[in-house]
C-alpha cells in the first residue's frame, strides 16, 4: 500500500481505536469543506476520511496492516464505499451525537397559567382561595398506559423496535448513512394496536378539578404563585407540569397602593383645618382616629405607621399616608359671612398683599405652588 493511513491521521501504528477517532475528529474539523471549501482541502479531507474508514474497522485495519487493499474496486472503489457511519463526522463538529434508540412515550406535561382577581384586603393580609381548573389528568381507564384493557404494545414492523430508520445516500463523501425517527411509530419503537377508547392512546383526559391556593400577605398585581405538579399531566403517565396563579388586585374605592405604602385623600372643612380636629378613618385594619393639627394646609400629609401593605418577602408592613384637602366654603349665609368678615378684620386679612405670604406661606407663591403639586 503506497498510502500511509497512520501518517495521514498522525497516529502511531499501535494507536488505540479511541486515539484514531480523536485524531480524525480533529482533522475533520480543520479540513471539512464547510470550513475550507478550496479543492486542496477537499482532497485532504477525502484522504483522512478514507484513512479513518480503514483504521476504525478492525477487519479493514488488519487487512491494511497485512498489505492488502481494504478499499479495493471490488467494493465499488474509493473511500466510503463500505458505508461508514456519518455520525462520526457529526461528532467531529458537534461534540458527539444524541443518544439513539426508541424514546419513551411518557413525557413531562406542560405548565398552566390561571389569573384570579382579589380584593386589596386579601393582598395586604393574605387569604385562601378555592380554584376550579380544567387540565389534563391521568386516564383512569387505562392507568395512563394508553392501551385498552388486556392489550399491550407491539414492536414496530417498520423499524423493528429501534425507533429510527436509516438511509444510505451517496454524496461527495461516498455512501453516508443517516438516521431519522421512524414515521410509523414516531420514534417509540412500539405501536399501540388497541388504544384506550377513553383517552385515544394518549394516557390522559381533561377534567375539571378544585384546588386550594394560599395567597401570602403582600402580593400585588403581577405576582405569580407556583403550584408544583398541579399543571398538565404528561402523556402516558409522564410527570405533571406546574400551575402558575397570577394575581390581579382590584382597585379600592378609598385606598391606592404604591408598593408597600397605602395612600388616601381626606377632605376637611376650612374651619377644621384652622382649628384642628380628629377624623375617624375606616382603614383595612378597622377604624383609626387621625389627628389633624390646627393650621393644616392643603396638600399636607398625615402618616399612620404600620397600616400599609405587608412586605411580601420580609417582615413588617408599610405605612398609610393620609393626604389632606382643605375645603373652602362657597355658599355663605348672611350670618356666616358677617362672622368671617369679623375674623378677617381681626387678622388684618381683609385685603390681599401681592407677593407676601402669611405664617404658612412656606417661602413665597412659587414655593407654595410647587409644594401643592408635589403633594399630589
């Protein structure tokens, strides 16, 4: 033999089969036409592929070592005439092929998502809800096997139980063998000649069931609660996916939530704001007396500590912020107008001085406008 296959692969004559395979993979990555399309590299690639075909086959290697020609014209001539496994080239580029053989019918089921609306109080304090869901569950008639009672699977006649069929095709490499899932059994290697009439061979049926979900304190709109194993059951007894419960918090008529804080607006009469008063506010925790100090200005805020929303992943609660709006009377009878006039005269407020503020002016007109908008 004039061609030294060992030298082509760069291995010694006593190299192990694993060393030969490693050497070929390394050279195939360098010389493959998809990487180096020029004719010179193509010829080198054909040569090292022929060398690998000979040295990877024990019988051909023995014939070659004894001086024979394992790639003689009696078998079609040229390299690859024996139909070497194309997977070795795939291994060279992708680091090893996927496991071959029939695949299992049991597969994991899909995850499911359900959205529920809850009140603000349930979001703040947590609650328990009963949910009705419509998902796939294991078929009770066939115990998730997909087969009718008293029957069993049969070996696929097309692939003989391998789950795949092989084809030999001719290419510039010679004859290459490719594999694909069997179209008759979909790669399972077996068929179900007598499927269960209840589930049509899928091993699962759809049904409506009731679940209990614990809603933790502090959830907000968009929070998802994961219920492991409560989603869709997989085909033919495969494990179930997960059920995700997405929370939507309904708007409250009085309170607005911003993170862990609650906000509300309370309107007080002008006289109450001037003299000070106490307002009973119906919070989520029950009635709470909110003290309004004398001289309260529009936009001021009273904070009630610890009456906000619970913190979802930590202890404690946020605060409740009561924003005050001072209401000026618009319709005065004669007596009320007289009394207010007397008050204005006593405070020397009968006329307005432009550019000057009173004791609560807060630094001028523009500062007061800025503060008023910031408080909203």
